[in-house]
């Protein structure tokens, strides 16, 4: 079989941009969280729990986690494209990454809204 | 001065090996290329490419003590001994320090590195303002020595698909040219997860460029142009 080089999928900008935007979201959340923890450090488990049961805190944390997973997806796909050159194995691994990230997203909702 | 040089002759050797040389340099042997020419006086089987011997032609790119550079503009003074010389990494070795640049030039040609302008040529020239001309500074000086692309891991892993820093610098050289009319087609071609977006901005290319050019910045500008036309 002739080995033909196949490129020209015409995407990539959106993912690259998403990687930048999600990184900014994560930095903002982490800075806010660290500041909040420094200003009023929670004394015990219950105080920490109370802090994260605030509705806004839940939404912010969820936004952070979704950014993290989206960022991880772009990064993981980049790694797989760099190193895994057999299309079938790459596709399988990419699907596994997507499934685990989806699972983590649902799991984080479950954790955040059950505190 | 002591050298350890990568040797491989596909007709004779089963595997590449490192050969040691201990050479007395003359006072006039200031650059690494002078030293290599001196080595060739004792061992003329050592093969390397060279031509202008002053950093203009880009022929003698090689890996010098682990770092890509041009032998002709690398002073021997200051090189750690034994000086370890290897062919540019990531490209097939033809013999000794000579690599097969086919893949590199294929990527270079893929970005159409020439002016595309369908207007009838004017009587004299296609004029540019000094500001428009200044946009090309830091882009047109590339001598295609391949030091950058062969220092780029993304080019090592996907040399057939990733255009590489040298090719992308040239792609931007024509995107930045006020006389070029193929901006949209050029961006369409480059908007691809492999051709452009294998670059993860690790800046190895900037680190090794013997002409002090900045392919990473050019790649960033290409991405900027794509963002501008998309969002």
C-alpha cells in the first residue's frame, strides 16, 4: 500500500484558543481561592464544607473543573498526536480520554452538589 | 584540540560510530569549520557540506556539543572539549555529517514560499512603504540551514506533517508582505492540527537560530491572524 501523507483537517484554532481561555479561567479561580483561604482560613472540615456549599462557589468550582477537563482534552490530544502514530490506537486512546473526562465532569457535579 | 565526530558510511559501516580526533590548530583556525577543514587534511574521508564559510549559505548546519548551529560562525574558542559533532538530528543521515534535507524542503515548498500577486506587473516595481517593508525584517533573512526545524521535537515526531519552524517563518514572511494577495489561501492551508498547531511554543528554534531570528514569534503572528479572521 502506498503510504500517503494525509493532512489538511482544517481545524485547530478553536482548540488552541480554548486552551488559552481555559488556562486564564483556571488562573483566576486559583488566585481567588488562594486569596479567600489566606484572608479567612477555614478552621475545620465543616467550615471548608460550608465554603464550598455556597451556590456561587459551586458554580465557580464547576467552571474551574470544566476548564481543567477541556484544557486536559486539548493537551492530551496534542500528546497523542505527537507520539502515537498508528491511527487506530490514537483514536482509541482519544475516545478513552474523552470518556474519562466526561465521567469526571459528571462526577464533579455529583461531588459539588452533594456537599 | 580534541574532537569526537559522528561517522557513518552506508557502504562500509553497519552502524554509526563516534571517531576521536586530536588536531593541532593553526592560529588562523578561528571557527569550527576551519578546524573541520584542518581535520580533513589528515582524514579526507570525513564528509560534510560547506560552501560560503561565513554564515550566508546555510550549508554547514550540524549538532555541536548537543546544540544545532553553523560550524562556520561558531568560534572554536569556548567550545567544551572533546567537541562532539553530530549531524542535524531528526533527518536521515546520508554520510557522516551530511543529512538528507528532502523532508525539510518539502515542508518549505508546501507553504508556497513566493509572492502571489495576480495583478498585472507594473512598469517598474510593486512599491512598498518603508513601514510595509519593515514588516519583513526578521523574516526574510532566513538562510534555510534547518538548524531550527531539526531542533524541534514536534518536527522530529511528525516531519511529514508539521511544517516546522523554518517553513512557518517563511509562511509568515509572505503573509506579512503587503504585495501578497493570497492571505486567505495561505491561512486556510496552515489552519490544521498538524501543519501549524504541532507547535507548542517551546522556542528551541529561537534558541538555536544562527541568524537570531524568531520563528516562534512568527508562528504566534500567524495564530493572531487566524484569531482575527475567526472571532
